C-alpha cells in the first residue's frame, strides 16, 4: 500500500526520541517500510533522513517556538495549522491508499479530508477541549480512530465508543530491548522530565527504599528540572542523560526494578514495556493505562503516593524477571502492532470496517492470560 504517515511537529521523528509519540511514528515508518509498503513520512524537515520524507515544516516547532506547546500561542497555532493544511493538500493529490494520522491536529479529522483519502487517526493524548469535538464528530466508514488502551478509549468516549473506534496498543521490537537475566540492585526511571511524568516521586521512593536510582530522558521543562530534579541529584541518585535506544536498553537490562510514575492519565506507557522487555518488574502508580500495561509484571499504588511506591518496591523486586519479558512477548510486540495496523488500513481501503475480508485480528485483551 501507499501510506502517508502524518506526525506531530513538536519534535523531529528521529532518535534519540523526545518521547513516546516520536518513537511511535519512527517505528511505524520503519516497520511498514520493512514490510514492503510505500511509506511517506509527513513530519518536520529535520526528521530522520532515512525515510521518504515530505517536510510539513522546515524544522520542529519546539526549535522555532520553544516552550509554547501548551500555552495557547497564536503564532504557533497559525504556523502549525498552515503547515498541516498544505501537507493535507499534498496528501490528497498524492495517490495514497490510506493516511495514518498521529498529528494531534484537528485538520486531518475534517470529513472533506477523510472522505478523500481513508484515514486512521491514532489518539496519543487524554481528551482535551481543543480536539474533543472534532474527534467525536469524525468517525465514518473512511475514518477509524484508535486509542492505545481500554482506559484511554473510555476516557475519550465515557458513554461507549463508536464502532469505528478501537484499541491499538503500542508495540516494540523485543530484539531491540534484550533480556537481562540479573539486575544490579538499582532502580531505573525513563521518560520526559516534566511534572506529569513524576520523576520527583521516583526519587523520593528510591531514597526511602534505599535503592540507587538513575533517571533517563530529555529535559522537557527546564524550570522543573532546575527546581524539582537537579537539587535532588547526588549520591545514589543520578541522571544518566537522554540515550538512544541501544544504550538505553543496555542500562535498563542492568537495573533490577523500573519505577513508573505517571501523574496524569497516561494513555499507555511505552517506557514501561521497554523496561519490561529487558526483564524489569515495575513498581509504579496506577493511573491511566498503567494496570493494563503492567499487569502481573509489577506492583502498583495510588498516583502521587511516594511512600506507598517505596513500600511496593520490595514486592516488585520479588517478581521473576521472565514474567515482565513474557508479558511483552505475548501482548506488546512490534509485529502484533504492525499486523493490526495493516488490518485497519485494509478495512479502511475497502471502504467499510465491517466488510468481508477486513476482519481485525484479535485484540490484545483477548490474547491475555486470565
């Protein structure tokens, strides 16, 4: 198939990834290309040049409009809207079989767009006012939507989703996150260094439990880093930097437990399955999709309770390391994810999700062990 992948523009789609959305789009482009599809990545012009790239904007907008993503800046909105409108015009004229929209923009949801090129929109954030109405108005035979977990789907449609909406969990390549048979007694944390990811709680819990902790990830909010994280570093608490996949996987495989501390309704939690693939059991907060993702591979406590998190660490450490790895292999591999993407594309290309021959593969929930 000829597939247009439409990405978010805040960061480049290139390693080391700024966050889960960037990793998602990169691995989607790489995986679909490897399966023989003709893939064009519509993203910022400073994204990975290994792909067939159609620049939506010359550079990612965090470079041109630093720190304005969540501040309602009129200049940023106008810039992003104009860039996406022009890109969608190119997609409409480009002979594509399907669009996979990961943009967080309202424009690809317009019916005049989705009726021209069948569109799959993957939602990557909790529901928010700027997009909610457009999402709810958009389902059609040529527009399907996915959430990354059942909790995420229910957040967008609390009264029940339409038939065009379904769960599409994230997936990773297990070979890129090799299993480590033994940990060194330390804890690891990985993610964007921003308050909603809760690294400060991980530090407090590790200190209380007496475990060394290393934080990994990009510093997204410098004020939070300077006031909330940097003063807490030292001794057994360290920052390991923003590492690319292979280096981060090696660090994860050496640790003994992963601390997962979402302070928002985390739609999925890609960092957790990366750590689980390396054999790390999880001690974390039960918020958003955490329970669906972690399951029997960890111990979860109420969000924001660092004392309870510290108390959960010994129980997590007692979980055999093969259990997290096996959960990922059963539910969250890249091949399962790509199989389901291809089935969704085929259903859209056929013109109706329920048409014969466009049946989706079983959902991960149906494959899960009771």
